[in-house]
């Protein structure tokens, strides 16, 4: 298990970090070419795209990974179902562009939606081969394929932007990788193709897939209510600024949990009945994420303006305050992200679903109240509060019902990371007057080094350095 975990983390890190770097480069380049309204338009299309991507997968991927009774022939049957489903949803997504163009009064959505329908089709066709690769723990193939696809997509996107493609450059940078991934999957994965549509294969994954799908739909509305309402009632430009800030607060989650989560379920699913092993693994993962998450929250909040100016330029200053407000929830988003893999590995997606329903109701209420005020900063603050409360709700249910423990055992391991976050924040606050350099790169570099020194010193003084070292080297996963 330790060897598999180490290999999975290594290659997942290569795939995820290269993807993040590539997306960041595209974002930085296009932020200097396109305006807030352009990014607002793309943000609106992505709201609907994410929904269709979620539907087209239908929770089948995690269900295939978790189910140990699937035969070789079953994979071909499940692929047939996913292919038909993907084609239907792709066409529906294209036609949806007409309705969206009417609602937002811009015909550009018609062309964008038909182009992005290719993503829906490709994602649906990729469900079964992606799950087969993960189930077989072929993390190297998964992530080298991801690296290659995203690299080609980035090149196409940047070239398109330089040629004046506008918002279509952003869309092409996503469409191209999806298509290339599909092509590579047919070469890498040996799917036992057949023409059968026997229901027996579908029944094997249905219960798990159903709970996962409903969970994904609810999570979608929780995560996108803010974008839909801001775009509808405040306009594309405010949404563009909000989405820029939101994207930065989600990035740490992608950077760290994006490496761990794809590995957790495929490995822990083989130990479904070993509650103690899964609990110990989860607590160690959460502690590591907390050691990163709390000080990172402090750094982003206290350096929001230079971060925005460095990455996107001075014309995005309206995104600074939303970044500060949304930044308050970075730690909770990071820690909460690991819960899904644990629910899945214990085959308890029904508990995950109940927790998510409660959290979603809370998030939607807070978001609606924020939109009613008409102020982006207030919306961002209330969304952050909702995410933090959601962390406690989800982990209470996870610890009690899935890991047969209590939330106190989780909260105890967060004490030192919280103090680490407070300490690093205080250091950043007091050095700010002495580090106001005109050069933004120098400013962030100096503050970053002092922040890092504070973290290392704290870990050494508290004895937590050994935990971090052992976790990174994966000496003991249990």
C-alpha cells in the first residue's frame, strides 16, 4: 500500500502541477489581452459546462473503481451506455446555447456552447477508460497523458489569443485537451468493445452511481449559485472580477488535494472494511493539509493586492476585496476536499449525500442573502462563512457515521496548524510596512521567504517537522 501510494502521489503530482502551471500561464497571458467582461462570459458558460460534465459522468467513474464484481465484458457494456448518454447530452448542451443567449442577451453564447459541446461528448466517452486506468492504479499513464493533452491545449489557446480569437481562445484551451485525452485513451486502454446493452452491468454500479450523481448535482448548485446569480443580477464585469478571485482561492485546493484525492479512493477502496486504517490515513492527510492550508490562507489574505496585480495586472484591482473575503475559507475548502474519497472508499455515498444536502442549503441561503445586498465583497464574505460552516457539518457526519469516531479527534489535530496560521499571519502583518517594494515580484518574494522561514521555525519548535518529513517520504501511511 505504501509503495502504491508513493507512486500514485508522484505521478499525480506531475500531472496536476503541470496542469495548474499551464492553466496559470494561459490565465496570465489572456488576462492581459481580454477584459473582465470576456472572462465573465466564459465564467457563465463554464457554469453550464460543469453541470453537463457532471451529468455525463453520472458518478460512474468512482462506482467502477469501488465495485470489485465487474467482469471484462461489463466494461464494454458500460462504455456503450456512456457513449449514447454523452452524444445526447452533447447535442442538448449545444441547443442550450440558444436559451442562454436569450437570457444574457448575447448571441456569442450560441457559438461557444456548440464548440464546448465537444467537451461534453469527450468527457462522456472518457468515463469508462479513465475509471479503468484508476482502478488498475496506472497513475503514470493517467498523468503523463494529462500533461501532454494540456500542453497541446495551452499552445493552441495562446496562439488563438494572439491571432485575435478573443473568448474562443479560452474555450479552445479546454476543448483541445478533452479531445486529445479521448484519442489517447483508445490507444492506452483496452476496452472489451461489444454491442450489448445488458442491464446487469448497469445494475452493478447503479446504487453507487446514483448517490454520487445526486451528490455532484447538489454540489454543483452549491458551488455555482454565486456565479449564476451574480451574472444575472450584477452583470458580466462584476462576475469576471468575482470569478478571478474565486479561481485563486480554489487553486490551493487543486494544488494539494488534487494530488492526494485521485490516489486515495483507488487504494483505500481495497480496505473498505478496515475502518481504523482509513480513519488514520484520513487524519494524517487532514493534518498535512491543515499545516499547509492555515498559513496559506493568511498569506493570500494579507497579500491579495500584489498577487492580483502580479498575475493579472492593475486593471483587475476590483478583484482584490473579493479575494480577501473568499480567502478566509481557503483552509476549509482544502480540508473538506479530502472527505469525498473517504466516503467513497467506505462505500457510504449515502452519508456523503446527506451531508452535502445540508451544506448546500446553507451555502445557497448565504449566497442569496449576499446577492440581495448587491455588493460583491459581501457576497464573497458570506460564501466564505458558508464554506467554513460546511466543513464542520461534513466532517461531523464523516467522523461519526463513516469512520465510527467523533469530530473531537479531528479538531485536536488542527490546534497546532491553527496556531501556525495565526503566527504566520502576525509575522506578515508586522513586516508589511518594511516590505512595500515597488517591484511586485520582489515584494512577494521577500514576504514569501519570511513567511516560509516562520513556518519552518514553528514546525521545528513544535516537533511537527518530523510528521511533515515522514508524510512527504510516506514512511508510514497508516
